[in-house]
C-alpha cells in the first residue's frame, strides 16, 4: 500500500498526517511517530510512505484556529477489528467540548461489560484528534491516558470547551 505523509505545525506540537488520496489513514504527533508506524504496519501490513500535500491539513489548521467542526469534514478510513471500528465510530459522535466515559461508550456499542476492551480500542486509535479519543475520560471524571500525552488531552479539551 502506498501512502503519503505531511507534517504540519500545531500549538501543541507538530502533527503527522498519513493519507491516501483524500482519505486520512493516520494522524499523530511527531514525537509519537514510531507509534504511528506501528499502527500502520498492524492495520495495512507492508506500506510505502512518501511526502505529499493534502487539503486535510487546512482542516486541521482550522480546528486549531477555532473552527472545531473542521475535524468532522475530514474523511477517514482505517483498519482494525470490527470491535475497534465500533468504538472509533462511537468516538466520532462525542460532541466537541463534551466527554464520555469508557463505560458509556461500552454501553453505546452494545457491550456494556467491555469497558477495558473499549479502553484498549481507544488507545489503539490510529487517527487521534479526528477520531476524538481525547474526549474519553475515567468513570470518576479524571483524565486518563492519551496517546499524545495527558498535557495534550487537557489542552484539547480546554480548547474545545471554550468554543462549545
């Protein structure tokens, strides 16, 4: 599989976009690039990456400039198991500036006892930010893990809350 990459700046660190034509396949922060490559190999097997430019970068920039809805305009596609894709689909339904717990997501996808599996799927999300895993919190309302670091999760939630 041949994919393209583009690196863009953001207020919380450089972001790497991995895409095929007009479809986003992965997004992560530059300092987590190895994790991105791991997910790409896991989901697609052998891949070739080459530099490119995508209009999706403008949507990411618009998000950071305050157009929170810009992320919903980015087409995505990823591998993963059926269960993971259900979790990731549920994440896209969490409104910007709002949060849900792992338990709430588990119930919404019809697996109310699969709270830990939801957490694992959330952590395996290859398209962070656009598939908003940063909007998932612990049952007690605390911020729990985020692949880009808790400092970024906190920043993203505050950024979205100012605009909801």
